[in-house]
């Protein structure tokens, strides 16, 4: 019985050891190697290599011999195995080459590495294995040669593309890396990998190679859509929408895509405020596919894009506004008033109300739009918000708040509902009911829309900063009245009132806000010099107030976009970075500064 117990205990001990070490021998060799006990590691790996040769075991065996100063033994072993172990000959040749490299014999090393490739070229599987071994041995260029040979053997031009992409980049072969990335784009399931890899070259000194390689490939394989898609993607990344459009048009004509991709690019250009390119894209769809499904939408969007151009060119040209209305009216006569053209009615109404002072006409058109689009709740509610704005332009705020409140109720917890709530809050602000306005704004700070939340935050701060210490709230009331004038497009009256307010409240906490509002009003009037003067006053007199960085960044934009003064714009953007290091404009200022300086490196 005692003997039996001892046997059981012995078996349990053996079992516990085998669980701890994994497979007997294998893990033991690894543990010795990792622990730096190379003499023991040599003995264990020697046993294992008699039955099963793997790259890891073999390379560690040779390294262990080197660690105990038996490099000659390692070399003898490798030479012997090259003759006797045909299936694994390439591994022995590779390791022999490594030893030669370490001894400074580059000629012998090259001979051995070449032999390893020759021994593997009978199959792509062998070449894959030797490529992995070369890479793990730190011989990346030979790993590349192995994979290139494997590609020739299996006759698949896109095989190993991801591996080669990484190896080319690691070895500094940028042009080959880019070429390999472009080759990979032929595999539709690798699209994300390709875009991520190309993104790594954007805004670096190697970026020009991307465009060059793409054009070369398109010329070589004009019918490969993947290359065109990559070039268009590249242009969009660089905000070169006009060049993307040229490429998209060419692709559409060649592949007969019914204008769908050109239309999508037009929408992207619109969202990025590239209105000229957007208009050209939609114009292409309307002229090329007059019977297509996209025609009625593109027909409206052509005018809509031009409308945005006109509205964002200061001062706004009323002659151009009338042309836009005529274009919308012709479109409605051509296509008819239906669900596809309802937005054209909205646009027409807002042009009448906001730019031509024809408020009653605007309301009539909006009522027509509401009647025609009554089956679409969202459309009706957008029209109601427009009507509320028009009534506010007319000086009938009670009608406005009624409409805004209807939309709030109809669109509860939806974006339109938050927009309606913000309009109601502003209406209370215009009326001078600052406490009520602030309560509404505080709720909106938590809105899901970042734009609405930011607008609410800014208006709330304005109220808090300029009512707390002024019990009469007189300055804030005057400011809100002027803000309403600007909403009603009474810019000349607003500027006159701002001039008086500046003279009256130059020492008040609201002074910098007065300058900021006047500067923005001057910009709408196209008076760039006057706007710059006010912005400079803010920076000089109130450098540490909340509007300091806004004023400096806006100066840069005026110099860059309106006056085309590159150096002055760069100076302004640089000051945003140095004088206001925590500014929310920091990233954009840095981007614009580097673009103006001509940088290509991030």
C-alpha cells in the first residue's frame, strides 16, 4: 500500500511538471534560452532538432552556440546539415550567411543568402517561409526578394502585397511601397488598409510620389477603377475638389455611371463650402443625364450651390439674388412643384425675405410649400422655422415664438426641436428677457448637436458677463437691440448704433463685444480695412479677454482670403499659436500657416 502511494505521488509530480513546462523538452529549451543558460539550451535544442526542425529552434540553437563561444561548431553543423537535410537546406544557408555577415564576409553572406533563395524557389510556400526567416533575421531586403520570387512562382501580381508594402517602407524604398499600396487597391476587401497606408504619406515630403504613382498606374491600366478612386480620394484629402471633379467626370464618361459619383462629389464639395466646384458637379449631372433619376435633385442643387456662393460673397449682390430667384422659378416651371422640388420653394422664400426685403412674398411662398409638402413633417417644420424668422424680420416676435414653440413640441428631442428652442432663447434675448433666455440656453448646452451647444454656450456667456455687475442691464439691452437689427439685415443702422455704443461704453465689460460685433458687420459690408482696425483694437486693448484669439485668427482669415496678403496672414496665424497657445483655433492656425509657407511635412 505504501509503495502504491509513492508511485501515485511520483506520477502526480511528473504530471505537475509537464503542465508547468508544457511539452517536455520544448518549453524547457525555451526557458533555458530566455534565462540565458545557453549551455543547457544548446543541449535541449540539439535533441529537438534531431526530430523536428523549425526556424525558431534552429536560429536559437545557433545563437546559443555563439553565446558560449562555439561559433565554429555552429558553422560546422550548418555545413553538415546543408548536405544531409534537403527539406530544410534554405534555413541552414540563411544562418550560414548570417554568420558570414557577422564576421564581415559580405561576399560569402550574399552567396549563402542567394543559395537559400534558390533552395526555396521550387514552391511559393517554401519562399514564404524563408521570407519570414529572413525578416526575423533582420534581413528585410532579402525577405523582399523572397516574396517577389514567390509572387512570380504563383503568378498572382497582388499576392503578399501587405507584407511587401510594410517591408518596402521599413527599408526606405518609398516609391516601391507606394506602388505596392496601389497594387493592393485592386483587392476590394483591402480598401481600408490601402487608405490607411496612403494616409501615412499625406502632408509629408514623400506626398508628391503618391500623385505621380497614381497617374502612372492610371495611364498603364486606364480601365482599373480602383486607381481612379484612389486619385479622387487623394484630391479630396487635399481639398482639391476641382481636380477631383475632373477625374470623376472622366471616370463617369468611361464607365457610364449615370452621374452618381459626380453627384456625391458635388455634395461633398457643398459640405466643404467649395460652392463653385459643387455647382460644376451638379451642372454636369443635369446636362449629361437630363432623363436620369438624379436630374431634378441636381437641377435644384446647381442653383443652391450658386446661391451659397452669392450669400458668402460680401457685400451680397441683390442683382445676383434676383437671378437666383429667376433660376428657381424656371426650374419649377420645367419640372413642376413636387416632392423633389419643394426645397426650391423654401430657398426662393428665404431669398425674398432675407435679401430683397419682400417679407410678405416670402410668407406666401412658404405657405404654398407647407401645403404642398404637408405629408413630410420635417419639411413642414423647417418651413415653420423659416416663417418664424420672417415674422421676426417683420418685427412680429409673438408670431415667431408661436411657430418656434410648435416646432419644439413637434420635434421634441430631435435636432430641429433643439434648433427651435435656440431660436426661442434668442428671441427672449432680443426682447431683453435675459434670465429667461439664459435658462433656455443652459438646457441647450447639453444638446446633441455640437453647433447648437456651442451657440448656446457663447450666448449664455455673453449674458452672464454683461448683466451680473450691471444692475440696470442697459448696455446689454442696447447690444441685444443691435443684434436684432443685424438679424433683420439693417446693417447700416446697426453700424451707426454700434458707433454710439462704443463711444458710450468704451470702459464697460461689453466693450470688446461691441468691437467684435462691429468688425463682423464691417466684414459683411465688405469693409475689410475697418474690420481689421476693430480686430486689432481687441487684441491690443483686451488681449487676455475671451475674444482675443478670435480676433487674431479672424485677422489672418481676412488677410489670407480677402486681401491675399500671404505674409500678413502668416504673421497673424503665428501670433495665434504663440500668444494664445490654448486657443481652439490652434490646429487650424497651424495648418493654414504651414500651407501658406509651403510646408509638406506635418
